[in-house]
C-alpha cells in the first residue's frame, strides 16, 4: 500500500535525522536502534498495560530516552573513532537482549495491541523536525556544532564546552529515535525485538552516509531512496536484500561523499565586503 | 603586582620525554614576550600547556592572578587566552567569515541558546572589522580551505582575536611566509598590541623578534636558558650555542 511506503519512508527519514543530529557534533552513533526500541517498548508498555494515551506517554518517554542517551554518551565520548562505534553497537545489542529477556515486554514473542499512529502524524513530525534543523542551519549553533565536529580540540580552546555540546546532541538524537520508535510501534500493532536489532542501527547510519553527512537534506534523501528503491523490484522479494546491498556499493563507489555533500553557510558578508573594501566602514567603528 | 601570565616551575612529561623542565617566567601587562629556541625545545608544548591543550605534569599557571592549573580545557579560552597553531588548524569547511564568527564569546558560552540568536548585522561587521585588521576582508565569503598559506595564518589570528582575549599566544605565525609577508605580519602584530593585554610570540627566526619583543625567553631541551632584553639575551654564549647548533642541524 502506498500509505505504508510513505509511512515507513517518514519513519526512516526521522531515524536518519536522529543519527544526523548526533553526527552534527561529530559522533557516529550505532545506538539509535536501541533508543528506538526504548521508545517503542516503553510507550507500548504504558499504552497497552495502563491504557494510557499515546500522545501523553511520548513526551516523558522521549525525555527518558534523552537522559539515557546523554548518560551512555558520557563514557562513550571518552572513547574515539572506532571505539565509540563499538560502544554504541554494544548499546544496541544490550537493549535487544534486555527486551528479549523481559517477561513484561513480551520477550522474544513480542508485544501486541499497539495502535494509535496515523501516517500523517509522522509527516507532521518530519515537517517539524525538518523545519527545526533548517532553522538551526542558519544559526550560530550550526557553526559551533560544525567546529566541534571538524576539530574538537580547537573548538574547546575557543571556549566551547565540547563535552556538553556532544552530550546534548546525543540526548536529542536519542529522543528523536525513541519518538520515531513509539510512532513506528503503534502503527505496526505488533513488535518484536528483532525489529530493532543492530541492523536497524546500521541502516540509519547508512541512510545518512549515502545521502550526505553535511546537511539535513542528505539524510532525508538517503532514507527515502533506501526505503523506496527496493520496492521497485516487488515480486522478486528474494532479491531485495541483494538490490539493497548493490545500491549501497554503487553509491559509495560513485559518490563516496554522499549524494548531497554541500554545507550551508550560516552567514554571509555579501555586499558588506565591498563597503569595507571601499573604506566606507572603518575597523573598530562597527565593533559592538 | 598581578602578571598577565605567570608560570611557576612548569614541567611537562610525555612518558619518558621531558618536554618542559621547570620553566618559570612572568609576562607583565602590556608586554610582548618572544619565546625562542631550537626545534624541539618545547615552545609549542608550552603554548599547549598554557592554552589548556595538555594538562601539565607539575607546576602552576596563573593568568591575570587566577590559578588555571587545574581548570578544564574550555575555561582557558573563556579566561581570555587565545592562540594560533604552528600547524594551521582552521575550520576548513567553513567560510573565512564563519571562522571568525564561530569564536564570538556570546555564542561560545551558550551554544544552544544561540538557536535564538540570529546573525546580527553588527556581529558580521565586528567580524569584518577583525578580518579587515588582518587584511582578509575581501576573502570573507571564501572557503577557509581555499586560503593561501600566509592568509590562513592571518585568519587564525583573526579567529583568536574574536574570542576577545587578554593574552594571545602566537606559535610561529611567520613560518612558511616569504620576506614581504613576514614584514607585513610584523607590522600587524605590532598593531595588535593595543588590543591585547599581553602577547607571547614564538618565533624561530630571532631577527623577526628583534625590535618587536620587549623581552625574550629562550628554551633549550625544555629548560629555560635565558630571560631578558633581546639585545642582551642574544649575546649570551649558551643562547648563541643553542642557535648555532640548531643552524648546523638545519
Ligand atoms: N603530544 C606529544 N607526545 C609526545 N611527545 C611530544 C608531544 N608533543 C611534543 N612532544 C615532544 O616534546 C618536545 C618539544 O616539542 P615542541 O614543543 O613541539 O618543540 P618546538 O620548540 O619546536 O615547538 C619534542 O621532543 C617533541 O617530540
Ligand atoms: Mg613548535
């Protein structure tokens, strides 16, 4: 159904952004499948066991995920490069194992009876998050994030509390992954731990890398292509993973920098440069 | 009297390597201190220690009378210490203008609050003023990665100035520049003095410092071998020897 495709595309765009938000401060997180599972199961438990309203439980669960994300990022950020990646993969695995062994969450059998998400809920969230990221890309915050990502040590020497910036961005990414997980679960009706395994985390990262890591559009495009492209060869279900793999290899070969690699300038001097050059504005005169 | 910078018995060891070995000196307010010494003497390590890049092994650092020895790294910038790098470290993906804007204290101190603060025209003008001072204003909208070597060095200074520092540490700012660029840079640095409380200038070439610096501190193998007025320091036999030795190596 077209509605399903659109829904899953929207969810995947949100998940790609959850990875992108963390990547904005320089960390590559493979833990977002775990954060997604946290959101799905925590809200699922509250809506099915206590009959609470989905919209009532999403905000506190997102907050919980943000705190959890911030907490796990603290030790994770002490490690670098490949070690950080391994730590975040570990978080995804632990989350899966934890759910599998939990009776209350249905264990390996899964959790059912989850309803309440309409596709338009996801589209609205895509719009809100996208608009937020777009606004951020023109603010000083974007520059600070770019600085932390490009050279953390120099950023710190300028006075930026890089740990704080990274922890907050981890928390924000975790909250978005958890919110997406909640919406996803309450659309699927029935969820199992393997919906949120390490592969899920890997896919989210792939969307961002294939689409481009420097702007919000890359992640969205990557997620859209990777969600819809395999659908074009319906009827050959057994070939879908192969096609998926081939697309990844092809894109990485043709555009290793991602489909949309540009970075938006946060500020421009534009015509003011000419005024300075002509000496219409004097150094020091305009200093705040 | 409070000093702009005061180092007491600063030691820095990397495993078995002692890069700084009991270095003590003060930089007075208004002073331009030249820090010289042969390659590997520990000059860059000293800048790294004073700017919070490396924690020191023993000793203490006071900035304007405040003990910063155990301050977290990001506090150094906020306390008014800015620096440049011997190996240029600009944010290459950003524009020249953005490299300056990113360092403004208002945003640096509350990054997430800066979502609500747009790029004010006054701020851009302030950045352009700093760029104009470093003769880079025409390049404002270019990518920092596209700058020539000498320009990149000057942009590092402009970025450092954007933090509104009291103390500026320049690590071989003239390295790789030709004679004309070096002379221009010398004039630029001279002009900066009025904006800053104190400057520590590392330079391999002592001729660059003669007439520019008020005082020279000479390092050799992590030890301070001289501290005084340039004309006198450069006649001390140990200094001459350290330099001649280095010249022969080169
Ligand atoms: N991060 C580091 N780890 C280990 N040794 C270092 C480090 N940084 C500098 N050193 C050593 O400290 C000594 C001083 O280096 P440096 O301060 O760069 O010299 P220079 O006076 O030429 O700037 C050198 O022997 C160098 O190998
Ligand atoms: Mg050096």
